[in-house]
């Protein structure tokens, strides 16, 4: 019997496991490991923040995988040995013929002095309830959406957050007595989308009276004030995108590069270790323009499908899977009932090619269907 060990059961890990189970007979064992009992998509965090829906409504138990004969292990991954293709899970160890590292990126507000105490991290599920409570109590003033570190999961999401806040405050009759401002450490609003995409996003923000500042490097956050290297910005409510890092267990395994992420071959998604793959937010793929491939659920899902095909081809001795092509898309919510779509050919040279489908209610419905279809495919409930 052969075995694939998948570390992490987010978008990438679930896609790898379910696609691999469909491709190979039961004599190939699939072990899927995650310490958390339930899965939910990141889009739910903003929905709960503004009261549109809840994380719980889109949450599913990882034990309820629809694909049969996937062994789900709920435990802590305490060590990874990529050379031996093994991992220590709790008190034991699991060896495999193939390993897929899909452990994501960890939100680290502790890396910015004062951020955890004075801001709200909605990039972590645990931070959403407190942020939602603070928003319900907000009666006017300035809300700042701060991007304190990059790269981070889902590049458009901070701007989606600002659009949702605009809609929320308008519905509560508070928009005229409130300011919304986005401040980002990045040199433009959306570097992965290039100049045109960033200008498009800037126009959408300006149309709604949402201010924005780029190139703002945070030194610390004080009560009611963000201190940048070149000034300060007062706030009454701070919603933050903290710096993100690879999990400590990945760093300790020696898998990361100087940038702190796992480098992989852009076509095979294999690390420097044979039959050890890495997918999703924990990876770094440098594009032709020197920027990294965006960290997004759609990309992790497509990478997982590719790795599953590659492993299945090797195990079954069939034709090699085609290389991963770096194409992806992202729905950008402009509020509850409208969304635009970014479509990118990120491996294009000399720069990625991007198109934007204008915002419409149909695209918002497509985003809701995106979640529903994957939950139905991956889980029995």
C-alpha cells in the first residue's frame, strides 16, 4: 500500500485529498491532518463582522468528508522531516510516499507593537466576534482598515472590508458622521493587480468616499492612534490585517527560504525534497515581475487539484500531469449584493495579465454559489 500524507485541511488540503481519492483506488491511503475540528471559508469572517451571516453557518466538520476512505487525524503537527517524508503528529509519527504541506499562513499581530491591544484582527477567526461587537457599538467617527504586513491571504479582502463597512454604516444612518480609511504598507493598493488594477480599486474606494494611503510602514499602534514612520493616523475603530508568517513547524523543518515561505517549483509545486509538495498560503512562487503569486483560497484549491493529479499519475504509472499554469480568479464584494471578478494569468510575461469583470449582483450570487458548491462537494452536510 502507498500513502499520501496531507498536512493541513484548508482549501488546498481538502482539494488535494478529495481529488486524490477520486483518482486512486482504496489501496492508496490518504491521511489528512489538521488540529481544528471544523472548516469554514475566509469570506465568512467579513460576513459575520457586518452581520450579513455567520461563520458557523458555513462551518463543516472535517470528520464529515464526503469522499470515502480518507483518514482524518485531528491533532497537532509537532515536527516535519521532509527528507524522510514523515511528520510527528501528537505523540506518534506518520511516514508516507508523498507529503503535501498545506498549513497556510499564520496571523501575527504580536509582530506590531500595540496592534493586538488596540486593533481588531479579522484575519483570524478568533478575532471576529470581538470586532463585530465593537462595530455594533460604533456610533460614528473614523474606522481605519490597516494592512500592517504583506503578503497576506486574499489580497482584495481589506478593500472588501471597507466596502462592507460603507454599506453597513449607511444602513445604520451613520455614514455621514463617519470616516472610513484604508492604510497599507504596500506601495500601491493591489500590487498583484498592477497599476491598472490598483487604479481601479482606488476609483471604487473614492466613489464611496473611502480614503486610502499607500506605503505606510507601521511603527506601533497606540490607543486611538497608528504611528507610522512618517506620521500618525487617529482612529475610533481599527480593523487590521496583521503581518503573516509560515507556521513555526514549517520553519523548524528547514522548508522556508529567506523570505520565510516555502519555495516550490512553479510547474510541479514540489519542494527541493522529492515527493514533498507545498501548496497554498505557506508557499512562495515568484512571478516574472518579482512579486509573489497571490495567497488566495482559489489558488490553493487549484494547486491542490494539480498536486493530486501529479501524485495519482506517479502512483498509477500513467501520463504525467500538465504543469500548474498559474491562472486564477477572485470575487471582490462591493457590498452584500454586488461583486466584481478579477481574473489573472499570473505566469504571463513580462508581467501578469489581469482583467476585471464589472461589479454586478450576478457575480455576488456566483460567490455565494462558490462556497455552497465546495461545501457540498467536500462534505456530507
